[in-house]
C-alpha cells in the first residue's frame, strides 16, 4: 500500500485492498508496471509476473495474492514480463524500417483438427470466404460462416477473419467483436488457430497497394500479433494475399505455424522483418512560411517534436488537443507541485467525499493544463507562432473550422502531423467496444478528418504517429 501511495499520490489511509485498480484508482497499464516494478525493487525475492497474470490483476488484493503465490522466482518464460522498463541514460535511438523478405525455407505444418470447428468471419456474399469454407470442409473441418458482430460459438478450433478488400471501419470493429467472443473456446482447444486475412496485394501494401484496396483492410493484423502474446496455446497468423491466391493455397497457409506475418502472391511467399537502417538522406527542411497542423501537439512526445521544429525560423503551428485551453488555476493550488500534494488538496477542498478515481481524474486535468501551458510557452519562446484549439479530431466539422481559422490567420497549411492517440490497454477479452472505438477512431477517423480539412492545401509533408503494438503486438 505504501508503494501504491507513492506511485499514485493517494494517502495510504484512503486505500483499501478491495479497490479496483482501474475503476476505483484509475491505474492504467503503464502505472501498473511502475507499481509492480517498485515493489520488486524493494522485495527482489518476489516472482516476476507473466503477461497474462499482469493483465488479469483487478484489485490491490489481487496484486498481493499474485506476488505471494510462490516463494521462489520461477524460471523465465518467453512471454514473462520484465518490469524493469525505464530507459538507460543516453540510450541510443535505433531507427528501424519494415523490409519485405522472400520466404523460402521449409516450414512446420499443423493442420486444423479433423472434425474440429472453424468460424470464418467475413462479409456476406464474399466469394473467397465461401471457397475457404468449402475447402476446409473438404479437409475434414466443420467450417461455419459467421457474420461480423455475431458470436463465434463453441466448441472452436479455428477463427479465420477474411477482411474485404474495400474494408470499412464497421467491419473491423464487428469482426474484432466476433473474434473476441470466441477467445475462451479457442484457447480451450489447446491447438487452435487464429488467422486474419487481408487483401492488400500480398505484401501488406509495403510494396504497393492493391487496386481498390482500403488500407483499413490491414487493421486486424495487429490483433493477431497481440493475440500471439496473450493466447499461448493458439497459433496466431496475419496473412495478406493478392487477388490470384486460391482458397486451397490460403488453407495450406492456415495449416502452417510461422511466421506470424506472411504474404502470398504470384511473386511468391514473403515475410516482414524490422531492419536497422541509418537515415542517409538530407533532413526535411522547414521554410519560414510553413504552417504546420499538429494533432496531439501540445502534450507528450508530440509536443517535444513540435518544440524542436519550432526552432526553424518563421514556422507557424496550429496545435489540436483534447485539453481545454489553459486558464488561471485556483488559488489553493499555488505552490503545489507533486501529484500527492495536489490530490490531498483536492480531497480537502471538495465539498463532498470523492473516490480516489475522482480525485485522480481532477488531478490529471490539473497536471494536463500545466503541461499544456508550459509547452505552449516553450514553443513560443523558440520563436514560432502558435494557435491552440481544444478540438476532438474525430469530429470533422470541428477540425475543418480550426484549420480554416489557421489558414486565415497564418496562411496555407504545408505540413500535417497526426500524433493524437488514446491509451486504453486491456487484455483482448476485456476490451470493450467503447474503448476500442476511442483508440481506433482517434487514429483513423482523426486522420480522415485532418486529410479532408487540408485537401485544398499545398501539403509538402505528412507525418503519422502510430504504436509499436500494431507492428509487434503486445
């Protein structure tokens, strides 16, 4: 409890073992790791927690029980979580790019169990999905079609999501919900298969984008890669194909166990790998008349990027963020700097008794306002002109209005940086539709709104911030 109090700022006497880490205390996945790391620093004899255990902790009592279940440190496993996550001082930044590489070696096969049941999630009247179902039946698997949004049912030996080439956001969200519904049944099979199939040209669009394809079709590959970390006994695959790949060839690939990402096309079979590569070309040069629109640009890592760019003479910014524009703080906050001090003051000033989560939310808003005001001052001090607007990037009309104001006051938009994002980490089976929407919509719908708002502007560059989770899973 002392460690939790130190890391969250809540007084010890406010904490109860029955409190939910999320609902009562507002402790997200990053803070959870910080707390467990601090506990293990104090008591190194305690065991490290495996990934699925870490994600399943619900209350402070669960933390105690999980750490007290064994008296010795277990042998490390492949997916054991290392809680020592702080970067080392002066740790070099490694630049990596995705490479498409031919896959020629012989690979291990593990057919879907004969007599087993496979759920094929696809859009209605999808010819490829119908052919896959027929081919799986020919191979002795009881394959059934599942409409996006419907439950997969049980028992279950395989889930195959076949995304339309012209995929929609609605399909992605409903297909995820369907696959999510089959998680427990699939893991019970012990040798189950989860596969997402996209049709972006056979190399996940890293070489070229297939005609008529929507990049949204690649969205669920990250789901398969994350499932590979969470569902230990399930073979997880993300497969991309071109239009010439037959159902027979696709079913052959469903029976293989690796690699997680593989592309099939007339040109052959390929895999994706991350390769270190130095930046050899000349840096992008900002000009004195550049007007740069940045979502999520006033807080976090994006603000650090903006401050660096602001040192280029004459540049101007429109910064879009969720936080309200900075305003004068309450008098009782004067001189309070630490999270613990602010939380204690909030509890003291409140006319009614607040829960720890309510106190935490108020504290977060105060800290966000301070960070925002400080960052805006730093960016302006670097010499840039700055407009800040509190805008939800998923609302196209609001984005269009903000960009129009910037265009009128600063000039045509020349650069777009989309850094806005939402952190809402949970295990796959615990992810709600609301949380999925918040994360997905901020990135995808937000980007569409920004592109639409700047469609008539002379853009010279666009930069998109994503997450490593989409590349390697989590």
